[in-house]
């Protein structure tokens, strides 16, 4: 196809493939831990890090990583403080992150505001070769950690008390998971946009959970759904001239709706056969 002759589209599809593998792995754990909004929270916090970096004339990416690591520790502390209401930590940090970003934007120059807007909406078609390398390194780290620690994380995700009694460092593992998720979002955010990065991480896992019930099959199906959604959204965006991030998100939503309808039809047919 014509679009594959352009270097920026080649890089966009490379990034889409890497994100499609990374996102469902982290997204599934976020969904199972009932922290689906954490991706949205960490993207807001990442915006605060970018705004702080621009305000202090420090590298925004470096400052974002520092802020995200600190926020990951705070989120875990608040989650243990409000064990029965773990979503409180997410709500507090989400509002704090956006508030700090807006205040720093108002104190910064106009150029900083335009830079923040680029991070808000992002664009996968403007990705550089350096960002591809960064995504590839992140891909290797996350897949490697998943293969090594998948069983401990499985236990931690479904029963923290069992993980603790089994001798696993439950709190440390939760903090490290939050940090890795935050770093991933900080890397993906300039590509997908802060407003849409959570959808790209959560929707493939949510769709896969409707198709398969096995833990490992959900991850496999989520990766397939991620690739289909990312590639479809990119192709439609190129053909119609629509924003890539928003088009990819709509592609995932369309797949989600079709999956819901298909599962309902299949369940109804099974029910009718059982009545015969």
C-alpha cells in the first residue's frame, strides 16, 4: 500500500506493534487489580512532570520519570491506607496531577503551553526513530519481567494475603508494578496522547476478557486485539485524515461493541439449545 512507502508511517506501524504487545500485559493486571483508572491517573501525573520540567527548564522526559516514580510510591501508600476504598488514591492523585499541570502551565510561557497540548493529544505518526528504540527497550524489559515474574504477579493480583503469607514482598511488588506502568505511560503518552493512553492500555484487555477466560489466553487474545485495533486505527487515520490516537481508540471501541454483541448472540444460542 502507498502509506508504507512513507518513513513516518513505517515508524508509526512499528510503534503500534510494540504498544499492542506492551499494553494488554499491563492493562490486564490493572483491570484484575481493579485499578483501570490508574493509567488515566498516571497520564495526568505525567503531564504534571512535563509541565514541571518545562517550568524549571529541565528535560521534560527526565522530570516526568522522576515524578511518576514518586507518584507510584504515593499511590501504593494511599492504597494501603484506604484498603477498603483503594480508588481514593487514584482520585486524589488524578486531581492533584492535573491541577499541578494547569498551575505550572499558567506560570510558564506560551511555548510551554503548546508543548503540553502536544502531549495531551499526541500523534503516533510524528514518532522519531529514538522513540522507537525507547519503545523497543521498554518492550524487552516488560516482556522479560512478565516471563520471569508472571506466577508471583498472578498470586499478588488475585490474593494479596496469600502472596504475603507465601513470603512474597507484596508491597514492593505493587510499587514496582506501579513504577513500570508509570514509565510505560510516560513513554507512550507523546505517541498516543494523555487523554487516550488509558483507553489504549485498558480496552484490549477488557475485550480479551470477554472472549477468553484463561489468564494466559486473555493476554494472547489481548495482544491480537491490540494489533488489530492499532493497525486498523492507523490505516483509517491515514485514509481519512483523522487524528491517529482518537481513531485508534474508536477502533478499539468498535471491536468492543462487536465483541459484546457476538458474545450475547452466542450465549442466547447456547441457552436456546439447552432448552430444547
